[in-house]
């Protein structure tokens, strides 16, 4: 089946439709194949339209079938497993540089759904996406939190989700001043990860002891995680959160990261 999306090749589309499982039932009518529903899901992700507005030229099935299939993948963790397979392919092609990682958070504005918090810095309600990338900006893992959660409170949970085959860490971590914490540096040291985080400066407070490690040349690579956040926002479904369920919003974020990574796999180009 030829798809009408414009940001994945036919080989990438077919591989992703095959990699993601289909629900199986012992009785009743058989499920719709993935290659007939994935196009509608990707259309919603890219355009940001409502599920009910998927045109029949994109997907001939009902929009609820697309929503339920994405829900099925999210509920059973299939999106994360497919993402890890793509990262493993990239690692085998030497396209992942885990010598340096970049960590940052990004706020997505949202109505006052359950699990949404008020961000006093941006003065709006939203959901925070905590994103970890490798040295050149390819996303490695992410997590979503309430908008009122500080970046440092999300950092350790995000770092613990890193999975690239047997690899579980980056050698060094870039982050901004929002992650300046002695406890966080100790946690990263236990994982065998050096931290490259600038120290906060306070007018009426003097920090004692040795200053933390800070390499300004390495810190310039933190710009790549900002670029990756811009890549995520290029998917219009992530410009504003309309998904009421937090799990469905997490699924949309994971699928966007999958699309960013799968376009870099050489065997699928």
C-alpha cells in the first residue's frame, strides 16, 4: 500500500508498520493491518488536526481505529521497544555518539487537564517534556511531567530510561543551570557519567569548596538539544497539547522521536 505522507520514505514506512505489532484476537473479526492505519496516525502527528478530521484519502478506516491502535502501542510499551530497535540500528551504523549527552526540558502549553501544572516561568499551564539526546542531537529517551515540575526533579528519572542495546549511560552530560545540583552530580557520578553543568551565581551566597567541572567547548554542543526540541515542535501535534490522557500525549511524543530517528537509519533510506 502506497502511503501519502511526505516525511517518511516507503521503506521507512513499511519497516515501522512491520516492527509495530498488531492486536490479535482468538474470536471476532481480524484487526486492521498496521500499514492501513499508520498513515492516518502520522497525518495527525504532522498536521495537528483532530482525529475525526483524518481525510478518507489518507485513511479509509474510521478515525477511532487509528486512535485505538496508537493507544494499543502505548499501553503495551511497543513504541518504546521499536524506538530502542531503531537506536540499536543507528548504533551499529556508528551514527550514535554516546561520549556526550544533552539534557533539556521543553514546555507544551495545554488546557487544565488532570496532570497538567502551571509553569511560573512561562506563565501558562502545560506539560514538560524532559529530553535526552546524544552528542549530535538524536533523541535517546524522554519523559513527560507536569508543567510545575522543575527540570532538576525530572533529570534522574529521564537518565534512568536510557537504553541502547546493552548501553545504559552517556560518558558526559551537558545541561544548563537549571540542573545545577550537588545531589544530581553525585547521582551521575555513581552511574559513571561526568557532568558539564554551569554553576549558578547568587548575589548574597558564597559557595565553598572546589568548583564543579565545566568545559565551555563541550558545552557548545548543548545547542543540539535545543535544535531537537525545534524538530519536535515541527510536528504540529506537539505545539499544543490537546490529548486529554497523559499516556496518549506520551505516545505522540515517542512517535515523533521515532520519526526523527528512523530518517537517519542508512539501511532504510
